[in-house]
């Protein structure tokens, strides 16, 4: 497999194209995109896999969010792997690598909306069961959360919201 490397600003157009291929152009109608609008993704958690010709084969990004207005968290996604390269471990490697980086960087809670069978093995569990809510419709089973720091979800409840511009996503 090709190495996982930090995303560069010059990857942006290729990543948009990859997301169109994997999720379709209707993807921006989803609730998660309301939380991303006007907010920059977390640059230090944006990774890609490129082939030797520089083509982006896989990408993962995170967005800063809040829970219950007070608690900082990161939202995993989108993660995408080009259809010609799916099933070779790139997706799992991107997720593992970035979750490790998020933990090292001091982020304490990670949420996502995605397929439960894919994310459960990383340690995610149902977010609604923990008292978290999304500001729009999502399938309950797909809304998931994981503590990156033990106990980070203790007494944390409420609505996931957009991070304020310039606000750090880690609880410090
Ligand atoms: C989901 C995605 C990122 C996985 O990347 P990948 O590199 O193909 O995945 P990996 O090779 O690391 O893992 C493959 C394994 O995950 C499983 N898997 C892949 N997508 C899955 C899904 N949506 N739900 C459950 N399992 C899934 C495969 O069956 C395979 O299982 P196996 O190892 O037991 O055979 C990629 O398939 C993709 O871009 N899909 C379209 C976009 C998308 O749906 N992204 C978000 C997922 S919520």
C-alpha cells in the first residue's frame, strides 16, 4: 500500500472529485454538511494516500464541532477511497492513522455519521444512546461517538453544533 501523508492544499480539487465519485454530488444535502459549512476542516487531521503519479486514492478529513455548545469534539469524515482501490485496507489505515493523530493532538471526543459495521471495530458506539443529538435528520444507528480520552463523555449531552470560527476543537 502507498503511504499515508498529510493532505496538501493542492489536493483539494482531486479530493472533491473523489468525493463526487464515492458519495455522489448530492452528498452536500446531508446533515453533516450543515456542520461543515463555513468552517475549515482540521488541517492537522487531513490525510491522503497518493500513488507515485500523485493521484489521490484515498482521503480523510475531520471537522471541529461542539456538543451541547460547551464541549469540543471532532467529527470524522468524509473518508473515501477510489473504487478501483477499495477493499485493500486503505480506508481502515486512514481511520486508524487519523484517530491516533487526533488522540496525540489532544482531541477528546470523536463523532461521525457512518455505517455502524464499518466503524464499530474502531471503538465507536451509538451516540444517541449517550444523549447526543444531531441538528437534522440522520439514521439513529449511523450516528456514533467515541471517547479519545477516557471519561471524556462523562456528563456530556446535547446537540452537536458547528464549531465557532477560530475556536480550537480540543478541550484545553
Ligand atoms: C468505506 C470506504 C472508505 C472503505 O475503504 P476501503 O479502503 O475500501 O476499506 P478497507 O479496505 O479498509 O476495508 C474493507 C473492509 O471493510 C468492509 N466495508 C467497506 N465498506 C463498508 C461499509 N460501508 N459497511 C460495512 N463494512 C464495510 C469491507 O466489506 C471489507 O471487509 P473485509 O475486510 O471483512 O473484507 C470505501 O469503501 C469508500 O470510499 N466507500 C464509499 C464512500 C463511503 O461510503 N464512505 C464512508 C463510509 S460510512
